[in-house]
C-alpha cells in the first residue's frame, strides 16, 4: 500500500521550515532554519530581511527534510504550504517553492492556514477530538478558536490590539532582553513576585476578547517613571507582575469560553504556549472541567515549524481541499475558507 507522505512548508515569518509527515501524525523530518540572529539587532522581524533569508534557505531545507526522512519526491502523496496569515514576501517564498515542486512532480497542492497549523501541532501529542477549543497565543496572534468538527474553525475571541507575544517582546526590550524576549521574561517571572499589580484589561467584560496594549503601556510608564526619579526597579518582579497580568486574562477568558462551549479538548498552541506560567495555570483551571482534556502542544512544536503544517495538510487532503498554480500568499488570511470549503 502506498504511504501517506506530505512534504510541508512554513515560511510565514522568521523561520524557514520544511517537514515530511507520515499519516498526519508522525514526524519523519522537521527542518527549521531560524533567522533570529539577523533580526535581533533591529529588535523585531524585518520583512525584507526575512524574505531574503527564506530564499537562501528553502532549497537547502527541502533537501535536508527529504534526506532525513529517507524519502524521494516519487514517494510523496502531496505538498502542503502555509499561504497566510503572515508576511507577504516571506509567505511567497514557501508558496512558490511548494507550487514548483507540486507542478514538477505532479503532486496535489494543499493550502494551509498558519493558525490551523499551530492548533494541529496537538496532533503530535494525541488525536484531536471534537468539539475542541484552542487558545492560540503567538507573536502575531491571540485567539480563542472553537472547532465544532474537524476542519471547522470559529474565532470566538481575539486581541483588539497587540498579540500576547508581541507584548512580551516589547516589554522585554525595555528590560534589556534580546528579541524574542518571551522565554527570558518567563524565566525571570519565576524568580520574582507580582508586586506591581498591572491592569487586567477586559478581564471582567462579557466577551472573549483580549487587549494587551494598556498593560504594555502601564509597564513601560512604570519603568520610565522610575528612571526619571533615579530609582531602579527589580526586573524579576517587573517580569513576574507582567506575566501574572497576562496569565490572569488568558486563563479567565479561556475558562469563560469553556463554560459557554463545552468541549472534549482544550488545546494550548502557538509560540507563547511554551510559557510555563500559562501552562501550569491552565492545568490548574482544567481540574474544574472533568470532561475537558488539556492538550499542550509539544514544547519543540510551539514555535513556527512545518511539521504542524503537514498535520493540517493531511486533514485537508482527506477533505479534498486543494489549490492550483494560481495559489497566492494571503497575508491577512482568515478562517472562513475552511468552513466554506466544506459547503
Ligand atoms: O508562534 P511563534 O513562533 O511565531 C508567531 O507566529 O508569532 O511565536 C513567537 C512568540 C514570540 O513573541 C516569543 O517572545 C514568544 O512567542 N514566546 C514566549 C515564550 N517562548 C516564546 N512568550 C512567553 N513565554 C515563553 N516561554
Ligand atoms: Zn506562528
């Protein structure tokens, strides 16, 4: 019997990644070439620099991914690629590479939404059971996504301004931490106390939306004010206070969502899902939901990677969601396409 092998591409931001996934849930290879060092001196991702790196890396990553998986093009079942949301120039490199390989080797081309990828990283832990809820927290997104069934996504809450990861990176910069700052802020938070009592924006509002820009401003104002009066604040306490505010809001909104939408699984996904504070808080909160299982995306697959794109690719393959050579990058891609394609 022919194997089910998907060659997957991810180039939406600052990681060039190519993976080979078998049956949607086994990683034969997952090559990730990170560009973080090139962006660090700018304090964030520079889109033009990202595109150039992707161009340099993409063919090397394809070769490595195939070699590591010990497969050739003729073994493949399909090619899957992130076509949005993300940086347009960065997305275009992955989309062009995937289209070229699909055309040259006569393989079906599968268009994948990056956010769906983050959610389906949970497949590498256990099968996703529906209905499911996902809290997706990354550098670009903070969303509560309800999934009534496979390949159906409804955003029930999202950030009105900054994403959680973006806020981590910005306050990290004020603390003198290199981009991306989330991991170090998380470590410092565990060495300090919540002494500053920063605002928990929208926490008590009757919706599932988030806002982090007020928290970020409160943090920056506190540090600047201290600077002006020649006072030095404890960085660990600042980190702990910031993290406590983020975790409170994320957890409270998620609990509210679970009360309204009973689900079999809660999936925590995205780069910020690596955060120890939010992981342990959700584990604690989920004790009150005896029929909902918490599925934490594997730490190594929380950040951007192509394995998660292959996991979604296999789902879309079964649902006959394919693209042709006209597939374009869609930087502002939203979820409707998935539900629409079912109708
Ligand atoms: O998903 P991701 O790799 O890229 C996007 O699609 O945005 O997420 C990267 C984000 C960065 O903002 C980084 O600071 C944050 O995830 N991050 C963390 C942690 N590890 C990474 N934020 C908080 N705590 C962490 N442990
Ligand atoms: Zn991402």
